[in-house]
C-alpha cells in the first residue's frame, strides 16, 4: 500500500501543504523544528487517527486556529481510497473514506497502515512492560479486528473492576457484581492471551535473524511472552486458559480486596527481550537497544506483509543518522519493497541517495 498524495491544512505548523510522494523511498530533509516529524505524524494519523506524541487531537491543530484538515490518497488492496480527517477544537473529529463517514477510527486501519520508528522507541526496550504491551497491542490490532475488540472490552472491564475494588469498603454492595466481572475478564483475557502468544511466537521467529544481520552476526536476540503465572500453555484452547485464569483470580481474590486493585490478569503481560541471554531492558547498550527496537518494528512490518500481502508504509523519523554506515545500508536494503518516509537533518551523513526528496522549512513543504 502507498500514500500517493497528502494535503494538510492547519495541521501543526503547516498552514497548507500538498505533496505527491514516491511509491518507494521519500526523504524528508530539514533543519530542527521545521516540521519533519509533524509530516510523518500526519501520515500516521491517517492510519488510525492516533499520534505517537499527542494525546488529544487538539494538539495537532495549529495554534490559534479551530480546526485542521488532512487528506490522503491511498492505494491499497488494488484500489484507490481518499481518506480525510477533520479535526475540531472542542468537538469530535470526523473521518471519511471515499466520502463515507467512518464510525470508528479503526476503520482507517482497514485501508491504510503505517509503522513508525522514532528515537522515542528506545523506550520499547528500556521502559516498563506497559510500553511493550502497547507495542504488541498496536501490531496485533492492525491485523486482527477481533483482537482489537477484545482489548477494548477488557479495558472497560478493568476500569469497572478497579472501581469496585477501590470503593467496596464504602459501598459493600459493589461486591455483588465482582464475580461477574471476574468471569468476563477471564473469558476476554483468555482470548487476548491466545492472540498475544500466537503473535509473539511468530515475532520470535522473525526478529532474531534481523537483529543478527544488523549486528553482523554478533548478537543473538530472543523474545518470550510472559503472562499470568498459572497459564501453562498460552496457545492452548481458550477453555484451558480460562480455567487457569479463574484459578489465579481465586487465589488472588483476598489480595485484590486488600490492595484495592486488580492484580490478576493479562494487563500485566510482558514481552521479554533478551540479547545474548541477558535482559535487554537491564543490560543492553544504547546501540543494542536501538537495533533491537528497530528489529522489532521491521519484523512487525514483515509479519504484516506475510498476513496481508501488502507492505505497510514505514515511517523512519530521525533514526537513520544514529546508525553507522553498515547498519544504515542494512536498513535500506531490508526495507526495499514497500513505501518508506525517512526524515533526516540536512547535515546528516548517510542520507539515502535514492528516492524522492522533500525539503521542509518552517512548515512549508518543497
Ligand atoms: N499545534 C501546533 N501549531 C503550530 N505549530 C506547532 C504545533 N505543534 C507543534 N508545532 C511546531 O512545530 C515545530 C516542530 O516540528 P517538528 O515536526 O517536531 O520538527 P522537526 O523538523 O525537528 O521534526 C515546532 O516549531 C513547534 O512549535
Ligand atoms: Mg523531528
């Protein structure tokens, strides 16, 4: 799939911008704070109405203006789509595909998918489990709508149960519904665990060769899925997992009431990343961390292609310049095939020679 044209009005520091892109490599050049990341953020927004660095849509709207507009012409599944987003300060956004209003932002992801890699992604390796769960959830949601629905339901149940556990002493009647919530959470949790386990198994096959190539064969990466301790086989049937989750809940029931928070369930899952048998979170160097995070993202891109037959659009924000020449050429070879947007500072070494070039200056795209 490719983004062939993009039009922006009042998006971040772009008053108005229009561009036609290459279906291969697009190099976005510019000095700091000119709008390179903003441009990639706009592209990513069209794939799911989210942003890696904005919590609210209003942050994306130009200062002092009340609305913003994004329009992308996408080629995907052998068809053309026009995707549009209208953002309003103080009201919900409107999303359209070929002029038809979309009910859910996830519908954008049924047409257009992106994988972004940016310097902040080092936290994928370094931070707590929540980052890695988020990474897994994003990747699986793009591939499996049923998983997205399960994650959304689980989040609601979790919030409800958290409220029960927080307030039960003041309002003991809340406990009447606790068993129902526990059962439903275990049912949905079992679905989530199976999807995650299956995805991690494939990711664990796809990622190590990428990391090995990256490091010239010097580093061995391994991935492991960590979930609720009573689950013996996370890829087993949902019924088996359900039993094991209920068992764990039961043994933590009193502890949850005492702690007044949810202690049992896949909301604590982790993706354990090890390099040469040691925890990457604790021991990896800056360089190893960067390579491991990038290997994970590239592996997701390749899994996506395996499942759908299409390359998602790859967005590399300010990361190429951080790599040495050998690793840069490895990345450029590895990503050959799909469409990619690469942002770099003008003075960076190792800017790719190939592809179409754009210069970003003060919110203008040339
Ligand atoms: N909502 C907004 N309205 C106007 N300008 C914005 C908005 N959000 C960010 N900016 C501006 O965009 C610039 C940063 O752009 P960015 O794409 O991050 O730069 P870079 O080229 O370094 O990646 C900053 O000057 C910032 O003030
Ligand atoms: Mg930037």
